[in-house]
C-alpha cells in the first residue's frame, strides 16, 4: 500500500473519531422547564456526554434511589465508586440503552460475583 493511501485512511479515521467526539454538556440541559430530569428516560448517551461531576452526582442519586427501594440505609463509598465507574463504562459502550438498564446489568453482575441470589 502506498504512503498516500495509508495517510488518507488514517486521516479519514481521525475525522470519524472527531465527529463522534462531542463536547460534554451540563446535566441540566436534560431537565424539563421545571428543572426536573426524568431519570427513568435518561439514556446512556446522555450520561456519557455529560461532565464527570454531573455523572457522579447522577449515579449517586441513582444509588440512593435504589437503596431506598431496597430499604437499605447504608452507603459503602468504595463499592459505590466502583459501581459508578462500571455503569459509566457500560454506558459509554452501550449508548442506546437507558441508564436504568445499565444499572440493572451492572447490579446483576455484581450480585452474581458476590453470590447473592434474588428471590
């Protein structure tokens, strides 16, 4: 292959990657006119395209929501950060999914790893 063809292919790949990369947006941009975000409708693409501090805040909110549903009143900071990271990584790879679907997948994997069986 000639150097020109390789250079053109590399440039095309670079342009494609640049087109896919987007600047992060504030989580607030997904809110309705009253400032609320429909957390059950939020997509992985939206989570993956927000600022890290917004993603952190949102995943912490989700953790509290799920712990409240399970009537749990404790927070394991280390495990919470690890699960948050897993959710964000899953969302980056599966941007068409909803965040709540990503959480379900990550939590299911975590329960299996810990040997926890659901009733």
